[in-house]
C-alpha cells in the first residue's frame, strides 16, 4: 500500500537539510504547500523567506503570535493566518527539540530510520499540517521532495 504524499517544491534544491534553520525552512515549506500549488509557494518563497528572517530558527522561535499581523502584511506573503501562525508555533516546537536533543537533526535521528515512525511523531506536535505533507517533509529532509 502506498501512503499519500503531497506534491511539493523543495526550497533547498533537492539537497539534504544541513542545519536547524534549513529543517525549519523545509517544515515551513510543507505547511505553506499543503493545499496550495507548489508553483505558487515557489514564486512567493523569496518574500516568505525574507518575512521569516531567512528561517533563522532561534530568532523566529522567539517571536510572539502577536507578530502575525506584521507577517500578514509583509510584501509578497501568502496571507493565510493559519499557515503563518502554525509556522511560528512550529518554530517554537523545533527550537524546544533542538535544545532537548542538541539539534533538530539529533531529535529526528532519535526517531530512528523508519519514515513512518518519524511521520507519526511529528504528527503529534506539528501545527496545521497533516500526514501527507509530513511525509513530503520527511522525504525532503534527505534531499527528496522536489517537484
């Protein structure tokens, strides 16, 4: 049985994530691409990247939900409050795992090599994203998930 995976565009160009910031960028891409055409997200990605401080995880994780209006108003942003709020919360959750495990990569490694085990764990905390999009994220971490 093949489990559903969303289509997506990998902002890292199909190479594996090398840092907590890049893992956060991929997770944010998964959130924004859920129920959107990847081409729309790809076209807006430079503006989204700028609005989210280049996906600097530590910086974004410190932002309160109150900065939602500023992000919604950012030039070129996809103006979906649920996706933006989820990205802020996901940054906080990733930062917490980075602190607990030493890095987000170490947290992900602690989940083992089974992609579905990773999907199941991430699905317990990730915001505004379902299992098909999480599967894309897990593939993209290793350099897959390109259009």
